[in-house]
C-alpha cells in the first residue's frame, strides 16, 4: 500500500510539472468579447490577459487597471512577439498602438535629442514586424485581416483587443502543433520626470557677481529625456482551441 501511495504521488507530481506554464486558448465562435472570468493576471506585466482563437485568427484580450502601464502602452504601444516554434525569440510580431515615424520636413525637425516624453501612439495604426512582405505600418482594421481596438471604460479600466490572422503570423503552409506557440508581451516605460532646471537664487534671478554660468540642466533647453525601461512577459506552451 505504501509503495502504491509513493507511485501515485510521483505520478501526480509529474502531471503538475508537465502542465506548469502551459496555456489553453478559448474557442471564439464570433468576434464578440469572451467571458471575463477566463482572464488571468500577470504579475510581471501588471495586466490581465486572455487568448482565444477561431479557425483563422488569434485574439489577444487585455484588461489593464494600472494607470502607469496604461500610460506606457498609450505612449509607446504594446509589442506582441509571436513565436510559432515556442521559443522566446523577438523575431516577428506586431506593435499596437504605434506611431509612424515622421517623413520629409517633419523628420528633419525631429533631429537631435528628444525632449521630454514621446508623443502618444495612434490608436488606428499598427506596426508589423518580421512578417515578410507585410512589414511596416498599417491602418487597423485593414484589408490584411489585422484589427485592434483600445478603449477606456467608465471605471478607468483600459481594454485592449487585437485580432491576428493565423495565416499572416505563421510561415506559409505551416500548422501550429499543440503547445508550439509562444507569445511575448513587451512595452516600454520611462522612469523619472523631465523637469526644468532651477533658476539661481537672489538678485531677482540674476547671476551673482563672479559666479560661473551653469551648464545645461536636466529638462532644460538642451532637453534630457527620461530613462527608458522595458517590461517583457512570455506566455509559452500555448494550445489553440478546437471548434466546440
């Protein structure tokens, strides 16, 4: 009896470790939002997430309550790295929302060190990365089958929904084996506000006699950008759902 108990315990332990880290998508019969109870929380990403699919698309749904994360995603976008072979490799994916770089005269005006924080990304623009001939900026929804929406609820919660055509994010003719898909969630942040330099005291703001003139101050005329940070969370061993 004791030997049987030990064997059973080892079997259960093996099952637990073999399933650790795996994720099963929900089946989505339409593009309507799936039920919220299926959302899981990422401590590293500081958001709730849910993946679902139909025969042609992968859907990524996020619920973001952290105000700082909301600002970071609105400013620099969220990159979804798609790895069909399950490896944690930042090779192909999409970034949404995205801001298309300025062209021509506008680009010339942007030369030199950036001042303060970057401008907000555009909610109707997505960047395709490492997806062959589709690379570049597109308007969503668009004719390639990609679509996305980001909205603010009345209670302050941010809802982030992206639809990715499976045919566009995988190699031609390839099929995703169970547990072979990995998705990385990455967003940039900025630490430390860009503040203006302090004016010298005394004399109504004039420099005291004989004092050396100070150099450029952080956030002053030269512009000192805040330090950039990155957050990356990987979801691996993803199993696509089958039609119910």
